[in-house]
């Protein structure tokens, strides 16, 4: 017996709404990408988000799976390309605490050189040390533990899709979708540019890098916002934003390239150079003498 058209429709209204919400989140992420520095994640999110949204509105069963696979792929990609988590002093202090502990010291009485400001104490519970201890013991990169934990977490959520539905699983995975962009990425000194960011599901965001305006871009930020700066220094400057929910963090970067503005030459503004002036005087002298008459 052939399936009726209704059998090809999304039967669970809650999962359908979740699929639409996740598709819209993908679209917003794709639209907010910096297309002056092409990143495949934005293109994939834009196309899949539009496809999944149309499918969900038409009540097609495949819509949720398309959104789930795309959100999972983009989430893994963003975390895998994050790099070391050094946006704040938390991880460098935790790494120092592990060194103190393995050397037989007390990590809670040690004065830390890596805190901001230096000389602070380790203010996190023992669970913080236990979470990163394995990577430290096997000489792994402690600063990438959060990245691996985040990817594992995404995979576990995706595995729940047969129980909760593709749409709900996709929406849970896509909770932290961060974008960071600039209206200008190549400019000259004296020009203004605007850095914009959005991470709707984040509980904390930290800025790092910067310097195009002569001052580092640092500190805690709201989950979304923008800042306008005036370029004062020539060079290439990386602006980074790390946002996270607990230990799941995503970092986005945008590079601003600043070149020195051209300065007017000494001969500008109507001033004649020596060569032009000598040529003009010679031409005027010859004209005053006029042509010689023949004998």
C-alpha cells in the first residue's frame, strides 16, 4: 500500500516548530557571515537553512534531518577551527594549577603568575582541575579540551534525535551560533569601521586581539552588539570573540587590514616644481623675443 501524502508530512507540531526555529537560526547565521573573507560554513548554513525552512513549511519529513545534519556539521566545524582557548586568564591559570598540583604543591595556596592581575589565587572547585587533568597527564593540549568536549556534546544531542525529534535536537545544537563581522576589512588610517557580533544563546562572551585603533580589543561583552573604531595604525589586526555556554565555547575571528593613508606630495595644491618653473620661464623669454626678422 502506497503512503499517502499526509504520511510524508511532519506529524509532530512541536518538532515542526523547532525545525522552523532551527532553520531560521541557520539563515541568520548564514546571512551574518563575513563574505569578504569567504567561509564555507556560512554558505552551507544559508543554503541548508533556506531549504529546510521551505521543507518544514511544506510539512516534509526530510526538513528536520536536513537542518539537524547541517547544524551538527557547522557546529563541529566552528569548534574544530576555534584554536586554543586563551581568550581569558581562566585556562592559563588552570594549566598553571595543574602544574602546581602534579609538582606536589597546593593549587589553592599558590600565588599565580598568569592571573589578571598577577598574584591571584585559583578560585575554582576541584572539579575544574579534574575536568582538565587527563589531557594534562597525557601531555595533551589542555587549551583544546573545551573544544573536544563541545564536539562530543553535539554528537550526544544528535543521538537523541530519534527520541526527541530532529527539529528539537537541531534547535538544541544550534543554541550557540556565533557570528562576528566588520563592515570594512580593508581600509586606510583615519577611516572608521564597525565590528558587529551576535551569539544569541551565549551566557558569556570575551573579546581579544584588535589594535587597529591603537588599543587592544579586550574584556567581557554582551551576547550581541557592535562597536565602531577609527583606524590609526597600519597593519593587519585579528579581532576575536569567544562566546560560550558553560564549557562549550566557539570563537570567531575577523581580520582588519589597515594601510597608511596617502599624504599629499610637495608639488600638490598648485605649487610648481623647479622643472616646470624653469620650463615656463624659458618659454616666456622666447615668446618676448619673438621670431628674428630675416636680413
